[in-house]
């Protein structure tokens, strides 16, 4: 499903633009000069993270749909998930290490441990911004732990059950708020996005089982158009519906559409260049803040074009020479141990 891989690059770039356009940031003046709709959409780039969570559930459900879960497969799965995220994350920590050492925030030792163990998303608002986007990895780690149970329960579900899971994911977060779970406990709050991705994957299977192959543009065009409209004008929503909840089924439409393919946008995202950039998007996402730290230390001025070129180029190199080799090495070592 190459268009989904290409989509990852767009999502990562959207997050980066969001971080460059906050109050006092380098692109703040420029983005405020745009028509309100475009300003609001760019500033809404943080919402791409929830799409990433749904995409994670979708891809895991596709990758492990036929897996019989036993001790061997669980161990292999755990090594694979660790290999997927931690080597590049460790590189990001190494890049910000000098800034961490210079930080005088009280309780720094516990904060370092939380970052190293991917627990920062459980701690609420942190007093440090060493690598802000990394909170989402603590969510991913939690999702990886829950997936063998949740994915196995949904992988052969009927239409009724699957739609029930999708509906439940639309109310789960608000139910957590209702019983007093803080919005700052990110892994629990965003579990609903991950579940929606799993449900979307099962809907894709059910369409295939009935030999239905609708054009993907029927899903991703209205899904993205309505999503952007709500991001720009959240006042359109009823008072008891928050923006993240409203976007959750639209993210499912987006993923289903690009999985099915079809249309100009899907073809562009399926191009060789877009797919490679999509494969390196995780490195883009997790390294763009460390690169910004160093860029601002070394540069007297700020060129957005130069910075983005550095981030994208470095991410492509990291994917080629660190992420993929480390992933492959860990998998091979695991296979040898099992043999």
C-alpha cells in the first residue's frame, strides 16, 4: 500500500511546520499573513500525530493479520517493534545529550530515565522540551503492548463487531475523561486512535472479502476535506464533540482511501520518491527538534528552506544507513537466537 507510506511523509512535514509556526517561532509572521483557513490548517499540524496513531494500528493489523500468537511469535513481534523505533530514537537522545547535560531542571535524573524508558507520555506536562515529539513514542510503546490482544480479537470480526469497535473508539476518550482520567495521560487517551486504525484495517479486509474495490478517492477526498474544514472551524462541532473525536472516523476514511488507491493524490503518494520519503518520515519526525537545537546554536540566521533540507536529507541518510541496518541486524540476531 505505497500511498500510505507516502502519506507518512506529508504527516511528518505537517508536524514540523506546526512546530515552526507557533507564537514567536520562525514562521509565525509568515503563517499569520496567510488566509485564515491555511493558517489554521498549518497550526493544526499537531493533529497529524493522531493520524499516525491510527496508521500504526492499521499497518500492524495488516502486518500481523494471520499471526498465531504464541511465545515465539510474541518474542519476534517484540523485537521487531523495538527495532522499529528505538535505534533512531536513541540517536535523537544522543543528539540532544549536550543540551540535557546543560539543563538545570530539578529532578532531571527522573526525567532522563522517563525519556530513556519511553514513559514520558504517562507523566503529564513535562518541564523540559529536549525532544518534544518523543511523547508519542510512549504511546506507541503502550499500543505495541496491547496489540496482540486487541488485534487478535478484531482480526476476524464481522461487520457488526468491527463497526462496534469503530464506534467504541469514538466514545472511549470521552468516557475516560468522564471517570477522571487526565487528558495528560497520553497513552490511554490516544488508545482510541489506535483502535480506530485496527477497525479500519478490518473494514478493508471485509471489503476485499466481498470483492468490493471502491475507488479510494471516494474515501480520502471527503475525509480530508471535512477534516481540514473542522480543523479550521472547530466551532462547527456540537458542544459535546471534541475535535479529536470528530477527526477519528475521518482518519479511518483517509487510511481506507489510500489503502484502496486510485485518484491523482494516491498516485502521487505512491511514486518512488514519495515512498522513500515516507520510509524516512519516522527519522524526520523524531530528529527534527534535535536538528533544530543544533541549527539554532550554529547558525546566526534562520533559513526555513535550509533547515527543512537538512532535516529531510539527514532523515533519508539515517533511514538508509542506521534505521534499516539496525532493524535488519536485530531481526537476524533474533532469528539466530531462536534457531
